[in-house]
């Protein structure tokens, strides 16, 4: 990851170090919470400008972001591109359009998300776009933290990369074993997270 971005993420506590249990159930010694950096207007503006500039030459009708992480950033990119901005949200386990949002047949859609981890949410939004007959023109994120290369789209762009170290609960390194594990988003210690077989 570019050193300047690391400094920004650390200063805003977006990049955290410790012992974390991810939503996948795997463990990591770092966690990236993009909302922490995007709460600062100067950084929201900076990242929004970079992404908008990247896609400024594309023909775009609408920007969409998966809720909730991508909404603020997607809105900023849409504002800079002067395009309508909508978001999808998870309802009963699957991504849906609500609140009167729609995607028209053949509309050219840009997906903006804060972080790429497994690509699951973005892929769900892609399916949603396809379902309504829209055309995906590109995908932009601030941070690609995928462990393995994830093909998203030919016009995929990430501002920076952050490769986290991920561990199975049975292969936690010695330096993390005695550190209580936190489940990000809940701010609670996961009592059984450090039990080893």
C-alpha cells in the first residue's frame, strides 16, 4: 500500500492493528474500517476526486453503491460526475433496490464501493444490474484488500491495495494467541475466538 495512504488510514484509525475476527470467521492482525477515513471531508473529497477522475471519460448514466459502506463515497463520486446516485441494500439476505430507486434497461452503471475484500457484495450488485438489464461500465474502490486476485470487471480500479494477513482459528500465530479477539463493528471481545484445538 502506498505509504501516504497508510499514514492517512492510521491517523484516522481506519487501519487498525490487533486481533480481529472477520465476518468470514477467519482471524486477522489488521482491520480496515473505511468509514473512519471518510468521515473527514478532506479525505472523502480526495478519494472521491480520484475515483471520479478515473471514470470521467466513461459514458455513465448512474452510480450505485452497496449499503452501507459505499453510500457516502458513491454519493461523492456521483456528485463530481454530476450523475444520479443510488444504493442497493440487503433485504432478507439478498441485495435489492428500494426507496423508489431503479435501473432502466441499457442504463450505463458505475459501481463505487469503499473496500473490496471477497468481492461478494459487489458481485451481488452486478447481478442486480444484470437483472434490470443495465450495463456495467466499471467498478471503483478505495482499497483492494482481497487475499487472492478477484476478477470483478475489466474496468476495475482500486486507489490502493492492502494485503491483510488472514488466519484460520486453528493456525493463529503465537503473537496473537494471547490477544483477545475483537469482532469489528460490534466492539466486543469474542470469548471463544482465541480457543484453540
